[in-house]
């Protein structure tokens, strides 16, 4: 854009100055074996080794500058700005991957990585771990629903099967779990692997988002899923441990905790802001 703003007389002056500088220095430097030496001694050195070092630096910086100015010309013609906005170059290979800017870093903990698992890791490693987190969170959410639902409803043939961990050691529930494990493995290795476009994203096969029934694939809903998945993982582990220790299913655990929870509310609510 600046080129069109310079008048013709201005370009003539620039060309005349370039010609003066070029011809006033003469062309004898090419014959003497010292190209580019016009007797300007301010930045040179009397030491041959130091002089060679400075000459190499000049040549290297000149090459870099030539590439830079060509890139700036191209960028200015393409975007209208020679400098551009670095904040827009989010996919630049020069920008180090920052896991704290990814989905899932929400208040009050922000980016919570007490074990330092993401420290010094690249984007590919982080996305692999994010896929694992989403997968385990989704399984945990379904498990929590199943832990509570089994108190009220059973599959046919499993009415006499005990709840919780004990079901894994009792027929026919143990055989059913083995079949479920094989089916999940088949989908994991043969079906879902081909559909995954990014960690945890298998498309929208039921057109829930497309039909605007509920949810979406934006930052809000992705954080919503991650947070509930994390809570479900903690809840599932707690439910399994409590079941193994007390023998109570998830619903019975909540029933047993009800008096304590009510007393907790009565004690703390008067002091709440």
C-alpha cells in the first residue's frame, strides 16, 4: 500500500541515490578480492580472525534480512499489514504449547496439574491424555447412574445378584460384565478409533447438536462435560471403596449419610455469608 503513496519524483530520487552509492564506491573491490569493502572501518577490526568473524556475521544477517523483507512484502500484500498480529498466530510452530490455555482449566483451581504430568510435554501428548480423561469421565458418569439405578431396577436374571463389587464375583453378573468388556473393547479398537477427529470427539451421530436439542461443542459445554466427568470419577472411586467396606450400594450410602448431611447443614448454614 505504501508503494502507491510514493510519488514518481520520490521514486526517481530513491533510484538516483542508489545509483550514486553504487557507482561512487567503484567496482575495484571485486578485482582486489575484498567484495563489499569500501573502506568503512568503524565496525571492522585490525585482527584478521575477528574481521573474518564480523564479516561472517554480516553475511548471515544480510541473508536473514533478505528473507525477512520478502516475507514482509508478501504478508503485507496478503493481509494488509507487514507486521501482523502475533496473537492471531495460534497455530504457529514458533509458539510453545501452553496447556493452561486449553479447555478444562476453569475456576476455582484453574489449570490443576499437581503431579506435573503436562510439564515439558508437547501438544500431542497432552491431547492423548485429554482423550483418556474424557473417556474415563464418561465411563464414570455412566457408572454413577448405574450404581444408583441398580437399587431400583435389575436386568432379567440378575434379581438375586448382590450390589456393587460383589456382583463381579457372582453369576450371571460376572459373565455379563465379561461380555460388556469385550463389546466395549470392540468399539474402542474397531469402531470409535476411525470416527475420532480429535480427543473425545466422535461426531454427533444422534444429531443432538445439529437439531439444537441440548448442548453444543463450544468451550462452555466442553468444560461442563470435563467437570462432571472429573466429579464422577471421584464419586465412582468413593462409591466402590465405600461399597467394598460397608456392603451398602450407592443409594444406601446416601441414605446412611442423610442424618450427618442434615446436621452439617444445620451447623454451617448460620455462618454462611
